[in-house]
């Protein structure tokens, strides 16, 4: 774990490694290809104004993120049963609402 996370994330919120915790993530060429397409769409919009509207690349990123997050949540639910959203984000509601208002 990085030094930053060791300082910021309390021990109670850190995910414990178990035997069922995968240690290696699979390379997904389909996701990498869509991400590359999204980056190219954003760069082309900034350089030549195509595709018009400029939101195609950003929309693709949102779709990829939603797909990956949904997969993570479904696998976690299969493994442990119904889970809370705070367990996924690692932050409880108190911390997430307090952050924007802290100085």
C-alpha cells in the first residue's frame, strides 16, 4: 500500500487480503481498446472539432466506468452477499458529506 494511503485510510477501512482475494487483475483488451478510442475522440475534438459536441469520448469513459464498477459490485455481492455502498467506496456517509465543507 502506498505511503499516502497508509496515512489517510484508517485500519478499519482497509481491505484485508484473504485467500479469495485475487492478487492479479486480468488484462482486458476490449476495455483497453474502448479507452483508447475515447482518448482519441477527446483529442480529435480538441484539435479539429470532430466529433461535433465533444462528448463522445467522455461518454465512452462513463460507460466503461459504469461497466467495471457494476462488475465489481456484482462479484462482491456473489462472494459476500448484499453489501453496503460505504464498503465499496471505503468512506462512510459522515466523511463523504463532510469533505466538501471542510477547510
